[in-house]
C-alpha cells in the first residue's frame, strides 16, 4: 500500500476494485494478458549431507544434458536448529546428477572449490550454467577484499572446470547471483546489485555476444524500499513464455518466498506487473517434457526441493493468516477449523468439556475451501465463518445460531483473493476487509446491525494494492484499526475509525518501514494494541505498541531473530501477551511473554519439539477455563497442540490433536 499505487487493476476485478490512493496504470487492450504464477507443494528430493554431518544447499542451478539433469549449488554445513550459517564460509559448489528433476540424485565430487590465489577469490556463491559452442559456462559470484566480482569457469564434460585466465568478467558494488539467458540473438545476464553506494537494491543486467565480454550495466528492477541492510532482489531468474517475460526474485514474503513480476520488456520490470508468488528460496525454473518445475533450497533446509510450476489464468488466492483457526462459539466452547489434507473440505472440532479437555471427533463442516477460514464472533456469542471458494471463485459465510446450531452456507460476494479479516466494532457490528485477487485492492463490508444476517453493500475502494491480506483489531475505545503491507513490502500502512462505530480516516498512513510479510495485531490487558512484523527476508522480528490505549505509538523494537512470518500473538487470561515465532524452514519455535499486561517481554525460550518441522506459525486461542491452547500443523499435516497447565501459567507437553491429516498450508502465502 503506497501513497500512490502503481499496480495494475486486475482485468477480472476492474469494475469493482479501486486503488488505495491513486489510479493504477491500465494495460493496453490489444496486449494479451500475462499468466499468473503459483506452485504445487514442494517435495524434498536431494540430501547433500555427508558422514561429517548435515549440509544445506542455497543458490543453485539445474542444467539438462541429453537424458540427465545436473545440479550445481552452494553447499555448507548446517547451522544449529533455526540459526543461519556464515555465508563467508561457502567455499565450494556441490555437483549431483539425476534422470529427472525429482531424482534419484547421485552425488559427485565437488565441481569447484575456492582458489585464494585467483584474483582475490574468497567465497563461491550462486553458480549458473549454460551450454554454448560445445562448452559449458559457469558464471558465479566471488570476491573478497578486492570487491564483489562475477567470475567464469568453463567445462567440456560438467566435471572438470577451468577458471577464465583473465580473471573476473566484471566487478560491482554487490554483484552476485548471476543468471544468463539468450534473448533476441544475444546473451543477457541478470544479477543482484546496488543502484549506488548506500543506494537501493536492484536487479541489473549486462549484454554479451560471446559470453566473455559484457556491456556496461543497466537496471531492470529497483526495489521500492530504501533499506539497504538486507537485499530482497536476490536470485533473479527470467523466463520467457508467450511473449511475456517473468522475473523471479526474493527473498520476498519471508526468507522462503519468491515474487514473480511479468513484463513485455525483458529490460524493465516493476510492481505493476506482479504475477504471483512461490513459497521457496533461491528458486530456479526448469521445463522437462512440456512440464514446468520450480526448485528451491536455502540455509534452513537440508537439500533440494522441487514443485510443479503452475501457469494460471487467474491469480492464486492467499492463505489465511492462521492455520488452523480457533475461537469460542455460541456455547462458549473452543472450536477449531482446519482443511482436510485430501479434498480440502473444511473440518471442525469442538471442545466439549474444558475441565477434562474432552473434544468431539473431526466433522466435515463445508467445502472444499480455497484457504483456511477466518472467524468473527457476533454480540450473541455466535461464530460467523468466512470461507474462500477453491481457486478464489468467491467468498461464502456461515452463521451460528444463538442455540448453537448453524444456518446454511451463503454466498458473501466481494473480492475473493483471500479469506477476509474480521473484527467487531464498538456498535457490535462485524466488519470484514477483503483482498482482491492478486492483491489489486481491499474492499470493506459491514453488518447492517449487531448480529444481523443482513449486510451493507461492499465498499470496493477501501484500500488499494496490497502485498498481503490486511489485519484488523479493535482499540480499547472500540475504534477499529487496520494494518496492511504495501506491494513489494516497502512499508506497513494503517487506517482507523475516527469514532467508535463511525467513519474511517480518508487515507492510509505510513506505520513502519520495510517489512517482509503481513503484520499481526492484538490488544493486551492494558488496552494497548501491539503489532508484530518481520523485516525484509525475515532476518529479524519487531513489534510496535501503543503508547497509551487507543493513542499514539512507541518506536519499533526487536522481538525475535529469524522468523518465517510475523509472530502469533495471544492474550492470556491475566491480559499478558504471548508471542510465538517460527524460524524459516519450520525447525524451531520460540516463545516470549509480557512480564505484565502492556509491559516488557521476558527473555524467551524454545517452545517447539526437536525433530518436528512445522508448516506455518501456529495459531493460539483461549478456552472457557482461561487456558491458552497453541495449535501447530506439521509439514506432514498433523496437528500438534500444547496447553497451559493453568490460566496464564506454564505449559504442558506437546501432544497429538486428533488423527485426521490436515492440509499443511503455509500461512500468509498463496494457497496451492
């Protein structure tokens, strides 16, 4: 959400979707539309670990030679669980081959190791291999005290590599992650760079006729953020299809996230061309026999992952913020909703007795659904469930009656890019904020009266282009306040009601600097709101809290280290916030709590289970007995649960939560 929105309105939503604060740039009517990019689930296909211990892969390249695929990649020793390794220690390129991208992969001797005598080479990063003139050309990032450099090694058999005798092809301010492709009769190299010393992160390009001599640089994409501490234009990869060019860059939407931008011009990309998201790090795109695949790796995972790449006519819907989702129903019972792993039908499970912690069996509640639902609670205590149809076709909702039963599902209308954010205002009426497909705009709708089955018409122009679904919460005085991520993550913006139950501010206002994913918000026992967010790439986690209830805001402060998404916030029975942060890769779950309602935070501790990887940041909810429950979905699709032993107290052990497998969707990312 930028002060002047530049993202194109989607053709399918052009009649109802308006930009946040300015008009989008319309596409020419005679230009065929670009495709939308998504991926299926990632499969673990190659483990580079050795007897010496676990190893990871990072930036890599895949090249097909006849009937065999070859992998070349950064390789390094894995760091302790949830921590990042030292990239300066990346001094070798591993080599493996397989009959298909999915394997089985056979490891070979490392293709290249660092040569300290070669023009100041101190590390080996991001290899990319192409074939031309009967030779294989490996471009890679290196350098040291002499500065960043793009180097070249060649081979005739993919096993023995010889460095270019004349030294680096060129040097740059931060030149790394080269990718080379043939465009219009010449070779084009895309790579990560800075616009100037202390400038913005960019994707640069150079051109060549012979792969040895390269032109002066040009810039094809400039990140909107002015934060130069963490790059979010890494691992550029360009693919051409049907006269459109698609730029894959990251980390965006967290460390394990890659955005896709589409353009008719291979030398100019911007956020207007947003075309989708892939939940993977350092992705590469390959085609095999007419099928498209995307690979991923990274510091927090041991090896290579593959997923089918989807070319779609419509945008991929965004997943709900919580997975699963839980809340108290009309009878005051804690109720959990999740998606079935097989057919993605909506499942429900109810706590029958909080004293004995007895639960019902899972039952089918509706669906299939395109995302985990979101929940509202009416003034009579009844739940209202909002669901996204498969493929983002439309929104539906289902209302609980005061007697605990349920009305039938009904269409809810409005934009269907994600399950909507829901909150209850001071008048008792629910309000929903819904994201359009592809994040083109945000719309708002409100109940006609507290608890009513009737709703007012949609307000389509409530917000413009957003980089993720918005979140909303009520201030202590009852005024609702909404928070949203700008396209590309250059900042967080907020908008609020000017009076309880009244109109909203006319514009969105800046709330923070660059962020890596959608924020979260909760109100503690002191009446103050707290917002959590991750920095670009997820390298750090921060929080910002109101100075006084319903008032201004303190500065941003650190909360956790590496995090896959904004930490979950839960309110204890005594009003203290609990925060839960999951590292990229899902291997480590950390926990902190306020020492007093509205106060500071304790030093934190490990909260997860060694050996258990989680698919997403867990959800948390309080039961009628005042105990907080934490629900976490593993990468295998099993729900694990941990419960406080007493209200606001310590925690019992982790345990299984039913035997039915659920969809291990990644919260905050586009749904598969």
